[in-house]
C-alpha cells in the first residue's frame, strides 16, 4: 500500500474529523513515518485479548474486522478505524479485546511513544493540542464506566465540567479485579496519594471495634482534596464483597491533569464541590 494511500486513509479517521484539513494531513504524515504497514489473512488475530500491548496502536486501513470481548457481544468494524488507543496510557496495558480480520485486511501498526515524538517534532502547537485532545476524547467515548459522572464528590458541578474532571480518570487508572474477600488494602498500610474508583460491585470497609460499612458503585475510596492533606496510612481495611472492579489512580497525577483541563473558575468550583462532598466517600 503506497504511503500516500495510507496517509489518506488515516486522514479519514472519524476521531480526527473536527481537526482542520491541513492539520489532519500533517497528523497523517506523522502516522505514516512511524508505522509499519501489515497485511492480515482471514481470521488472523490483529490484536489478542489478554496480551500485553507494549505501547502499540493500530489503524485498520482496509477491510473489516471483528472486535470481540469476553463479557459482551462482538461487533464488526470497518476501515479506517483506530485501535489500541488505551495502550498509550499504561506502561503494562493488557488488551481488553481481540480483533480478527474478516477476509484480507491491511493495518498500520505503530508505537504511541514514536507517534507523539514525531507529532511534537512535526506539528504546530495548535495542531498537536488538537490531536492529543481528539485521542483523549475518543478514549473517553470508549470508556466503559461513565457512571463515575454520578459520583457525589462532583455532584455540584455542571455536566460539562463533570465530563472534564472524569475524562482523565479513564486514561490515568489501572484496573483491579477483585473476588470475594480479596483485600484492596489493610488498615495501617501506607496510602501515599493513592485513590480507588469503585466502578462495579461492592466493597467492605472494616475498622477495629466499628461496624462494617458496605460501599457501592460508583464510589471513590481514598479522598485527598489537596496535597497538603495526605494521610500516611489507611485508617481502615477494604476488601471485596463479592466480585468488584476498581480503578487505581494517583491523586498527584490526576490533579496535575485537572489543572491543565479546567479554567480558573472551573477549578474553584471543583475544589468547592470536593470540600462539600468528600465526607460522602471514604477519606483515607
């Protein structure tokens, strides 16, 4: 497949559609420079569920493929489409789905690190920001746990601002699957700036000499409104009550992102909502 044809297909990616045509063309050229064009036979796995991603992404350039998960119905996708975008956010990302070619297909495989390095070298500041915003927006649209928008912690914010403050959590978090009585952390263990999002199932919160508390999704476990108020140890033990799914994240990394995505007034509203509603969640 000629480089010009690859660039044209990449420029047609839906998640880039809001970016001006000139910038889309420049972004497509960066993809071409850092990608290997691969051909796949019918039924061949392009991406395997459960495998490490090693920071790789893939653009389906020609043909169709089946996207299959273990816990939901499979779907058919048609070129051009970006796959593996979550790999850029985790150093040890595990693929969450399998992609198999339907008939002969063509894909462009790349490393996210190389793509962003090339983008920084080749794109204007405006084009680079637009590209990063587009990728993050697509990641949020594919994020499975949008129930976090209903967290009491941010209930005083407008829907627009709630989306802004939740979207970074879709890219900064590591998923942890818990089974009955699996322990998330123990009372007295270091907590640093760690937070957990309970996105599915229930957790038990246990303190010595106090009755257990059941936490239901969506919920946050471990609230640190600002860096000066960090605790050093967990004040309770938290374990699964049945199967549960939590997203582990760093408050330091998260607040660094919030400063970048919120305006000054939005930041004030966010802090006010946290101070008012933090007591509705487990502190630390």
